[in-house]
C-alpha cells in the first residue's frame, strides 16, 4: 500500500474542520476506502477524495494510506478519526439536549441512542436489569451495547475511539486509561476456586483459563500460589471455561460475575481472606459524563451495584 505525499501545513486561519469533513473521515475509516465511503454517504468518490485532501492540508498530516486494497488510517489518521467520532457525537447531543431543555418538562431530555461498551460477564449479568430500569424510566432512550474483549485497550478504548459513550471496565490501577477519559469505581469483584462438584481431588485437575482472566490485578496473588499449575486448557471465554469445569474436565480460578449462572455441577469455593479481586467501574469522557444520557445510566448502575457484593457473596460454596 502506498502513502500519499505529506500535505503542506495549513495556516492558522483555516485549520478548523467542518462537521461534513469529520463525517467523511469517519466514513472512509469505517468503509476502508474512498469509493465505499462515497457510496455510504451518497456522494461522489471525487468529493470524498477532495474532502480528505482538504482535511489533510488543514491538519498538516497524511491521514490515510491509499492503495489498491482501499485506504486505512495512518497513526495520525487514527487519532483524527477518534476525535472526529467524539466531536460528531457531542454535536448530536448538543442539538438533542438543547431541544429537550427548551421543552416545558426538561425531564424528558433523556432520549436517543446511548452507546455502551462492556465485557462479556458484565454484559450478561450486570447490564440486563440496569437496562430494563432505564427503559422503564426513560422509554425514549435507546441503549446500544457493544461487547468487547477486556484485553489491550479493552472497553475503555471504545470510548476513547468515539465508538461508545460509556465503558464498563476493569480498573486495576496499573493499566493507564486512554488519554482524555475519566473513570469511577462501582464495586469489587472477588475471585473464587471453581471445580466439578463432588470431585474427590479437584486441585489435581488441569487448569482452564482464558486470555481475559487474571490480569495485573490478580497476577501477584496468582504467582504466589504454588498449588495453581500453569494453564493446560486455553478457552475463548469464561463460558467455555465454566462448561469445561461443569463436565469434569478442569478446575479454574474465576471472577464472581462469571459464576452467576453456574450450574449445580460446579462447585464454588472461597479462596480465603487474601483472595484476589478486581475493580469494576466505568469510563467515559468528561464531556459525555455531564450529558443526560450518561448520567441516567450511571444512576442506574450505582443503584444496582450496592446489591452486587451481597449477591456475589451469596454464591454457592462447595
């Protein structure tokens, strides 16, 4: 793939990008090419090319690598597209919330799409009742959930890249949040020893694990446990691990939310007072944190999470 020649740096008076230019940058990134972006936007390919060249001139950097296979963002382009998504989202919220505030009853301001990024166990066991209460209180609100693996930049990266308004994330204190985000704790989620119920020697079984499990928040504890072997069974997610344990093929160390719907064939044992835990919280941008949509979701999350530790402690022990 070839890279376009670096454009000349624009003067200080013409560096601002218009909303339609931001939409074109996002469309090219999403579609993977100028022609596909033009089709998605209902404009000509030459108009897309002209707009992108103009944006590159204003910014003073090449934003897309062009080639026969299409176009993909350069590092500068990735940053520009992420900011474009966030700016466009705020522009949409500006209009919606200003209109709602002008109505006789501003309480009706909570309306429209609310984009949530969550990892699997939170999406399965924490979000459903929260979303149900949101819909009951705010029928015009439209939750849209994106399930993301909690590795690398994880769910918080979705907010940083402008694809989500709020991320439910693990906040371990050692992995820095992407730039420009704020995060708040909701609750601590303990880990437990999980094994086939009734097995005479569960610690003799192979250890099943998955890539999202046992991050830096549990690594020190994990490495100090001489009885825990190296994982010999690698699974795609916590559901697959639970299935392996349930059918007698493995033991595991799992976070409590993953065990919410554990069958009776799974034994759950407390790991003691020094057991590891991970912090579950949420991340968003300072601008989105003040919007009616995000504030409504945070209220429901905080209303739900006081009951979570008790619910987690009530998990069956064997």
